[in-house]
C-alpha cells in the first residue's frame, strides 16, 4: 500500500465515513435456488 493510498484512507475515515466493512475472500463454491412459484407471490420473498 502506498503512502498516498494510506493518506486517502485516513482522510476518508475522518471526513466521509462512519463505518466501513471490507471482506476479502476466495469463493470456492456458490449455490443458489429459487422455488419455481416464488416469482408469482411477492410476499413469499
């Protein structure tokens, strides 16, 4: 990380942001499924 980048982070934290969350991860597998009739009833989601 460069000095300029660290300074930019410091300014951002002091002036603009109340909270920052950063997650760095390698996704090994991802699955997703929707019930076939889920789109017909907006309340079901």
